[in-house]
């Protein structure tokens, strides 16, 4: 098992959950090369498509290769696209198209997603590629939701969240890097219950931690497993996505019950969202008849 070196912790919004995630330190590369037809010196590597080995007898084979080079020098191939029976101009056009795709912003990818039937395995591509960064405090709704999500995640990983916030508030790049490293160590320690022994070994090999965090790891192992509160998680996951911010307390209590199975009184759900710092945009009471 290989675990890369990590540079910090970020919050990730997947389609079905929010989570903290360590961010690997790497550079991304995209390359293009050609294997000439009937190249007698060509040696197929493990995983090389045998169909293209046969095509090599007739055509040049072009390869578009995407790979990551990690901070420790390790290289990991992310994907290889094989192209046969194409002109150089056509190949270059595909390469440029691939390059443009990799350079797309989160907003561009979000706009593109509804146009396609996205496979289950790719549904979290955007979330993994663009972890959530702290919004501008002037963007009140987004900023309040980000803080609420951190509050919910802190119930499970308090020290990782605290270090993450401290790093964002630190302007000095050297100090920030040191705090980010502490955030990674805190994440590792607070996830102790979830690691298998081989994962622990692989993690320590590339992300060594000090005695303080080794002790924290041991301390966590002696305590009960922490879980996210399902009601809190549902509220902060879908506050804007499902329009919970536009519901009355009664409507919110009903909506959360339908998802989590936990029945709460409107007054209790109101206190819960207020404790998270989330403000409804609909007044208390039933909807006006014009909205029913």
C-alpha cells in the first residue's frame, strides 16, 4: 500500500456527504507520445491493451498520458488514452481538448455535468479535484454554511478542524505550512479507529508524526468511535442544495425526518439550526396561500 505525502486538510463536499480529506502534494502532467507502426524495439508494458499491440502492425499508436509527480518523487500514472489510425492533426486536437478539460474551473465543470449521464464512479470527480475553500465572509450564506459544516465535522475531528482554521488564518507561508502539517497529523490521529494496520504503516512511512500525535493516536484508540450526528449532517449537507434555508421549522423537521428517520419537534430543529449559525429565509408559521 502506498500513501503519498500530504500537504494539508480540506473539506470536501461529495454528492452524498461532507468530509475532511488530506490533500496530497503533487504536480500534474499531461504528455503525448507516438509508437511508430511495426516498431521492432517496442516492448509492451503490463496493462498494455493487446488490441493496440495488434494495431501496431498497421498504424502508429499515439498515447496521451496523464500522471502525477508527488513531493517524494514518486510518479503515478492516472490514465492513458490510446489513439490509432489518426492523423497527427487529429491527435493534437484531442490532446488540446484533454488539456482544456483538465484546466476547467469548478464552475465550468458544474455547468457541464447536467449535460451528461455521469457514471457513479465519476460523481465525486469535481469534489476531489476542487476541495472546498473558505468562502469570502462577504458571501454571507456560503460563509455561514461553511462554518456550520466545520462545526459538524469538529464533532468527530475537533483538532483537525481547529488546525485547519488556524492555517487559513495564518499569513506567514512558513508558519502556515507547519500548521498544515499539524492538521494532517491531527487528522491521522483522530481517524485512528478507521485505519487498518497496513494503512497505519503506509501513512507513517510518508507522513511521519511527532510524539505528541502518536500519543493522540493512542488516546483516540482507547475512546469510543465518534460519528457525525445524522440530523446535523443532513442539514449542513443540503441547507442550500435542497433549499432547507427556505423552509419553516415544521417543514424542515418533516424533510429531515424523511431522510434520517429521526423525528424532531419544530422547536428542537429550530434550536439545532440556530446552534449551527444557519438562518432561515422564511418567517415562522405556515406558508402563505399563494405559495401552497
